[in-house]
């Protein structure tokens, strides 16, 4: 009998926000329990750390070069031949996604039999002008329809006055906790367990929008952290203080120095949203048990990317630093039939593209040739299985003046900012907060050359023209999508 598959994703959760990892503030008992009984990855990354390209990696199993989304750009249609849900459906699975998809058009099923959709607050979907697909938020979002039916026809998700990218301001959720999008996502996921086809194994993707802003935890969770002492944000010796100061103090800044009190409130709300998520994940796990599905349901938990939350005076994501690009990743096989080593950790560098082949492997489904990721199951069974694993990972993001590329093996990280030519080198084993840039240290000259050469190899032949005569070329205009998907 094939295992059921439960894939749980959160949006914009930092890799370090697990109490199992000894975070000084946040509490995540349910996720800790999954990690203690499952396998936790300590070097998992999002190669292109914003919502759209991260989900492209998850759904296609391809690198950013393969799926073509190397920055954040809306309204680029999703026309991939092979998708995670589509391949599982071919293999006999009943497939459903609940929550965030962030594809285009918004109601594109991407191979699922059904989608119960809440993408959060996407500016382009709220544009009242007709799009080529005739969409508007009121029509495409299932959560908003449900909220108005259950709590008042005049309600909207903007009522709190917090923008979807307001990572520096916070306030408590204003309605009953049961009406929060996090609770709704679990309620709809449990409803799928009730309504699923009992004659088939299921693939359920429970896809939360939080802890992505707006930072709006229910009051009980806000109270847990409102008076807690918040950790200081790391600020590296390489940080341009003038640029940070010039970044402003607005609600949706990507770089800036905001008042300490406001930062503390944003941190408190962010951690509160994570504990709220943890409790609701516990509710979903309880439902699996009540339906008699726990023993035969393989679970993967991860995030699409992180949140800088003031690290080096940066906020949000898209940058290659650990707070943005590194993600939590836990695999749990309660039945033991997949042979995973319980309570273990895996240090090899992995990426979101590895999710699709892992789930297909667990399901015994065929792997399309388009998939560039690799199944993580061998790494979870035997540490020596990683001897032929990837040596490093290449990531990138088109991001205006901060457009960047990075390569890492989880121990070292090299960063190149394509518009300025600035290079950074961090020894992550000794400096996980990326406080000391070693790129200009003569003692690390050879290490710098090794990592620069790896990036040159990755970018050779790219259509943008980043490489000329074997060297990195500064100032080439970045693109958010490669031409083969436009």
C-alpha cells in the first residue's frame, strides 16, 4: 500500500526559528516532536528566495535555471509539463492543495485535482482592472469568500491596515482566532481528510501564508511574546551603515534602521505567528490520528524562504544571507517503512528542488527527466549515501542594485553582487551569523578563488552574459525570468 503524503509549508519562516535549535525566544513543540522522531536537515536552502521562484522549484523539481524564474515577477504563466501534483495524480494519488499556490493564473491547478486557495494579499490580484485572465481577488480567493460568509460581508483582509510586505509593523488579529487564515488552512485540510477518496492514497499540500506579513497573530499568541526580551539582530563588520540609515523607517522597507521598540514588536509578532502555526500543525496531526491515517502518512515540513527580520539592517527576503535563503526542513515517516534514521540530522546541502523527487520516491512514482533535484531519502537512511551528493549549491536573485548570486556547501558561502561587483566570503561553520566578510582577507585568498570559480562555472553560457573571457562581468542587467519561459 502506498503511503499517504502530507506536505506542510509555511511562508517566510527562518531556518533558526525552532526551539529544538535552541532559539532564545520562539517555542515550536509540535515541530520539535517531528524533528525528534524524524530527520532534520541543517543545510537546506531556497536557491531563489522569494515566493514565486521557490514554489517553482517545489512544484517542478528544477533548478532556477531550469524553471526559469530567477527573480520575483508576477503574471508569468505556469506552463510546466511535469509538476509534483500532476505526477502523483498519474501514480494514483488523490491530490489537493489548501492555502497558498502563488501561480498564474491564480486558479491554475498545476496538476492538482482541486485547490482551496488563499494566496494572501497579492497586489496584482487586487487590481480592479481586468487582467488577461479576468481575475480579481474577490473571485479567485476562497478564504475571503469563506470569511465574508462566516463573519460579515463587509470584511476584507486589509482591515488591519497592514500591508502584505509590512515586515516592520505588527498588531494583534482583530477577529476570533478561528477566522485567522492559519486556522482556516487547517480547517480546510481536515475537511479534505473527511472528503477524500478512501480508495486512493492522498497527497495533501497544506500551504500556510504566515509567518509572512502582515504580522497579525491572534491575541493569545501576541501575549506570549509581547513582553519577552528579544535577541539582538546580527550586524556584520561589512555592513554599510550609511546605506542602512538611508533606507528609511517605513513599513515595507528592505533595508533600514527602525526604532528599537517597533523592531521588538515585529519580532514578537513574527515569533507569535510561528507558535500559532505550530499549534495548528499539531491540530492537523491530531486529525490524522483521529482518521486513522497517522501510521501511513509520510510528512515533509519546510518553508519557501526565510525573513531577515533586521539582520544586518535588512528585512524581508531575496538576499543570499542565512536569514533569507536558509530554510527549515524536516522529514517524518511514522511507519518506518521508508527506512529513515529516526532522530537524525543531515548536513549535506539540499534545496527545494529536492522536494519533488523525494515525494515521488516515497510514492514509488516515476521521475520525469525534467527533474534536476534528487531524492533525499537515501541521505535519511545512511550518512554515507551523501558521498556522491552535490558539492555545493548555486542560488541567485534579480533584485535591482542588490541583485546577487551565491554558492554554498553549508560550511562556506560566497556571494557576488552582480551590479556592484562586491564579493563576500563567509565561513559558516565558525560564523553562522555572517558577521565577518573574509573576501579581502589575504589568508583566505585561495578559498575565495575556489568559490569564485564555482560561480563562474555555473554562470558560463547564461543568456545574460555574466561571464566574459572566463571572468565575472559587473553591471549586466539582471532579468527576473529567463527567456525560455516568457
